[in-house]
C-alpha cells in the first residue's frame, strides 16, 4: 500500500485516473492505520483492568483476610467488572453503527421529540435540562430516530458529567435558514483547544477527566461521530476551558 503509481504530468484521463488511484490508496492506508490503532487500543483498554482484577483475586486467595479486607477488595473487583462491561457495551454499540448501513429513516417532529428527551434525561439523572426552541412552528426532519436518540443521550450525559451539579444545561433547537439544528450546551469544565478533534477518537479522554475520576470509556463521542456521519448530520463543537462546551448538530434539510 505504501507503493504509489508514478504520476505522469498528464492532464489527460490517465493522469487523472492515476491521481485518483493514489488518493484512494492514501485513504485506504490511513483507514488501515486507524483500524490497527483501534484494535491495539481496545485490547489494551480491556487487558489492563483484567490483569488488575486477576491481581486482586490472587492476593485474596494467597492468605486469609479479615472480612473487612475481603469486602473492600471485592468492592474494587466489582467496580472493575462494571467498568469493563460498560466498555464492552460501548464497543458493541460502535461495531453495530459500523455495520448498520442504510438505516431506516422516518419523519420526526423535532420540538416535541427534544422536549420529551430533555424531560426524560432530567428526571433520570436528577439534573435540570432547559429546553429552548428558537422557532414556534413544528420542525419535521427525516432521520433514524434511534440514532438521534443515542447521539443526544451521549451528549446530554457528557454535559451532566463534565459540569458542576447546579450549573445550567441547555438543549436548544432552531433553524439556520431552511436547515434545522440542535445544540447541547453546558457551562462546565470545557475542552482544551488542542483536544477539540481528538475527543472524537475512540478511547481519548482529557487528563482532567481521568484525574478527577469521572467515569467513562472515551467511546461515547466516537459513537456520536459515527452515528452523525451515517445520518448525514454535521457535528461540531465550540468549547472553552473552564467556561463550557456547545455541541451542535446541523441537519441537511427539512423534509
Ligand atoms: P467519556 O465521557 O466516556 O470519557 P467521550 O468519548 O464521551 O468519553 O468523551 C471523550 C472526552 O471528551 C471526555 O473524556 C472528556 O475529556 C471530553 N468531553 C466530552 N464531552 C465533554 C463536555 N461536555 N465537557 C467537557 N469535556 C467533555
């Protein structure tokens, strides 16, 4: 794959074809590199907790402990198992998105859908989410409802996780000309400018999230990115460290 077809200085069809082939080979090479990196990251992320778990159990079996010590070690082991199963669930979700081409699309009214979503997550997570609509008329889009729901669940859960308990979270909907958009905005920890692209890479987590022990796998936004691509939704983020983040979804058109 590292080989390239020599590009003749031709403006004819053969010249163009050669350039297209080289472009394709370059993209294929990048994709294979990403795939390799993903496999190695995934195996690392799963093997590390597994060997911690093994270590914990080996220590326990080696010599008798007080019941308090047993309890504490077993709690740690259970925590590890929970984190691993969350990661496996998300890896499966990611694989499902990759395999699910041509998802069924249906008409959906965004204002009602989002109002309900804000209420649902608010009551589940015991956190206020303010719904705001910039327009009063219904907004119809044609999309896969399950995918949109998964995107919003991930973005709203992140907004909750990465912002102080009493701070505002907004779920907004509006239209930019004819094109509907959704925003999830928080006034939380924000994201460093240098990481604004990396946050969408599988397993990437900012150091602060790790240091503060905020639970997570680093897979949520990778899933969001894939789902958005599948649904032709443009995904973007504006964020400032210690000020907050706004994730935005722009829809291709109103149906
Ligand atoms: P997770 O939340 O499981 O770590 P994600 O893929 O959802 O994984 O997010 C990747 C990283 O991006 C997070 O670890 C965090 O550092 C950063 N991040 C995501 N959303 C936000 C947010 N709303 N505010 C601040 N940082 C965020």
